[in-house]
C-alpha cells in the first residue's frame, strides 16, 4: 500500500508555488498606476490633488477616502481568499471594504440631498462616461487578480471574482473621482460612489469563467 501510494504521488503533476498575496496586490496596484498614468498622458486628465477646491469640499474628500478604503479592502479580500488559511483576512477585507462602500454611498446620497436638480440627459451621459472610464482603468488590476485567483484555491470562486471586480473598479473609481470636474450629487452617486458595487455584480460571472478557464489551462499544462 505504501509503495502504491508513493507511485501515485510521483505521477501527480508538480504544484507551482503560489506567490504571496502581497506580491499580487502590489502587482495589481502597479498595473493600475500604469493605466492611470497612461490615460493621463493621452487625455491630459490628471488628479486634482493640487487644487485647493478639491480638498475644501468635505464630501469630495470623504468619497475619495471611502473609495480608496473600499478598493483596498476588496482587493485584499479577493487575493487572500485564494490562499488556504487566509480566510479570516479575506473576511476582514470584505467587512472593511463593504463598510467603506456603505459610507461612500451615504456621502453620495448626502450630496444628492443637498445638491441642485440635474437634467436626465446630462446626468446619464456624465455618469456613464465616468463609470466607463473607471472600468477601463480597472481592467489591468482585474486581470491580475483573476490570474492570481486561478492559481490559488478560493473556496467560493464566484464571490471571489465579484469581490475582485469590485476592488479593481474601486481603484478605477478613485482615479476618476480625483480627475472629474463635474459637479452634482446624482453624478457623484451614480458615476463614482456606486461603481464598485455595480461592477462587482456585473462582472462576477465573467471573471469567474475566466478564472475557471485559466485554472484548467494551468492544470492541463
């Protein structure tokens, strides 16, 4: 029995070591920064951190902070879920990121309550533009997180992919929020604050399929 077990183990394909989740997180953030810099160079849209008006609006600053915390929590949660034994960290990331999303949406609702009315056409066009821009910036980080998940062992692949999509979109929303000059509470809520939530639900299934495909490819090679 022992010889048979050893022979069976010898026939198994070698297991590739999984990189530390911090390395994967750093890679995802680096790709996001590269996308932001490339987009800024091409379009001239750079963060408005040097403008006094940006920091003088408490809601704008609160949304920036909330989106940053939400994105960080979601990215950590998604990557940690791929590592056996890191479920407590993944759970903490989901809780922290979720709380930040709730606070961010609350800031958006506060802006809506205290803002002026906006026309439906301009509201939809502006919000859709910021949402699309955030998704474009999120693509590199989302692919990096999906690749890491395909090499790991997430217990719930669909949840992990949805959290990864939310985290990547949150990073994109951070950059969009820092560069956007459009005023209006509804635009802030729809085009910025809700981006991670909408992206998480929209792209959970496609990313889960991509992760499954990459995982099968790695197993067969």
